[in-house]
């Protein structure tokens, strides 16, 4: 495969229409890369697929250059490569994408063990590249570094594509402590699967959209939900220590919470049932369902005698159920019907400063 074939294959996996306006991380393990490669090389074994990828990496100019030199050269490379025989290869993604993904790959190997330090990255990267006969990675300095390449991918995703295939952020972990290697470390903080699961985790915490959250509350959320989200042990350890890593993870969670509309999607689960008559466990498949958080908004009307008449409207991010009726503990009912733009018609609930305990038995 030509290097642009590999670049397209990786790009199409990382940047997709279903990720529109969502964060994207350039995180890909060697095993996943081989799995992708076998879709194009079905008759090759894993070793042959990995070797083909290595040839694609080494084909970047300069021929015997380090990975950093190849990244710097790829910054000015065309999206089209015409071979001597007249065959032309094109890539739909920045040519440096493949090389940047490779630079993160050493951290995807036994990722539980690495620490967030410059020395640790160069040691792991050198061992990984030498072991797999890949170009070496020289240390970065002010004159020679990969920062412009990461920014190039960010500009492509945000400006050229308008976020339609996902949004890549090159500013994470960019303070002086992680001036260069922080770009690679940042790709390992929150896996894509964790981002997709965050709405359900917000729901489990009992949060509602628009809620004001303190740093302590978000920190507690990460500690409680982090393992279930799939965060690596070293990431959770770094969060506990505070500092820039903790602030970056907190910022990612806060940003995703700000985008959350209250919708939580739960996949199919298996429920084990036992009864006195049938003590043997039986299984039942619970269907997939979507849970929506709606807000009850308070308002009032000024009457002719200058007194106020309270009322409420419901605001929901999704379509209203056909039969939505709130019932209180006394059995009184209030029918809720959609009016416009996700707002309900006026609901004449009595004003209770202590709040309400309402049930929707038809759609529970």
C-alpha cells in the first residue's frame, strides 16, 4: 500500500461524519492499525500488514531521516503523489497524519505504565521504533519540533472541514512543562469510547444540563466514574495529583458537559431474574432506550389586581411522548402537551416552594 493509502485508511477511521463537532484524538494501537490494514490486505497475515505499514512510513522524505524530519517535510507535502510510472495517489487528509498517529503509538503499548514526563516519552518512543525498525525520533527543540504539524491537523479539522468530521484540538497539554511531547500525551487522556459514554455518566451522577459545577465536583466525578469510562490508571493517578494533566481532563469533561442536552442512550443489557417458585436464574434482554432530562421552568403572569399567578412550562431537548401526564402523590394529574421549539403548553401546577415529586407512569 502507498503511504497515502495508509493515511486515508487511518484518517477515515479517526475522522467520521458521526463525530461531527465532537472531539477527536489521534490514538491508535498497533493492534487496531493492523486490523484496519487487513481490510485492504485480506490475504496478508498480521506481520505482513505491519511490515507494509513500516514501508509506508519509511517512504516519507527524507529517505533516511528521523521521524521528526519526516513530519517536518510532510508539512509542505502535496495531497497528491505522482509516481514515475504515471500512477497518481491522493490523500484526503493532511499527509502528516499517519506520522503523528505513529508518534502516539508507543504510548498505546502497555499504556498503563507510562508516566507523564518528557524523559519517559523519549525512552519509550526510542525503544518502540528501534524494536520495529521504524525511523528514530530525535528530541525536539525550538528550531525542530512537531508542533506545527499538530496545528496543521487541527486547522484542517476545524477550518477546512468545519468540524464536520470531528474536532481535533492541538492546544491540550501545551504549557511549557509539556511543550512538545504533551501533544502525544494528550491523545491518551480520554479515549473516544469514554467521550461517547460521558452523557450516561452525567446522568448517573444526577446532573442536569446547565447545572453549575465546581472544580471539586468535576474532580469527584472523574474519580468515581473514571474507571467505568475506561480511563487508564496512570491518567487517574495524574488527576489525583493535580497540575496541568488534571486541569486538561477537567476541561474536557466540563466542555462535554456544556454540550450535553440531557439525553442519555443506554445499550441493551441482560437482567438476571430469580423467583421463589423458580430459584434457577433466568435471563431477560432489556431493550435499548434513551433517557431524556427535561427542565421545569417557573413563570408568572401579572393580574389586573397587581398580584402574580404562577405557572410552569416544560423544556425538553427531544420530542415529547404522545401521552405525557404528571401525577403527584395525591393522584392529581397534569397533562403536558408540546407547544413550540421544545417548550410545552402552560402547566398550571400549584406553587410549592419545597419543590415537586411528580411521576410519569405512562412513559417510565
